[in-house]
């Protein structure tokens, strides 16, 4: 189910009209992701899922797709059990 949701979010990238964000907005959220993922190792059973969602964040960032980025970031936090703000 996790992987299907991941693909659904990536497929939606071309359909959304992203609201432009400043570099500071992106940086704040990337730093938060860095904080919640620090300490994750390849031995952690959540590693694959976390990396898949971080990849979705990266693709969304590259395309300037803020809403998709935020959804993928929320999934990273969900997988890790971190609070989504």
C-alpha cells in the first residue's frame, strides 16, 4: 500500500499547479526532514520506505511542486512516527 501511494503522488506531479514558494520555505522543510531522519541506518526496517518518500520529496522539489512535497514529507514523518506539523 505504501508503494502504491508513493506512485500515485508521483503521478500527480504533472497535474497540480504548484504555488510558488521561497527558497526559505523549502529550506525550512528540508531541515525538518533532515532532523527527523537523522540516525536512520540501512539496518532500520523503515529505511526503504523513508528513502522512497524522500525521493518523492526530491522529485517534487525539483519540479517546484509544493503540495506534493508536503504530502511526501508527511509520509516520511508518518513512517518514522514523528509528529507532522
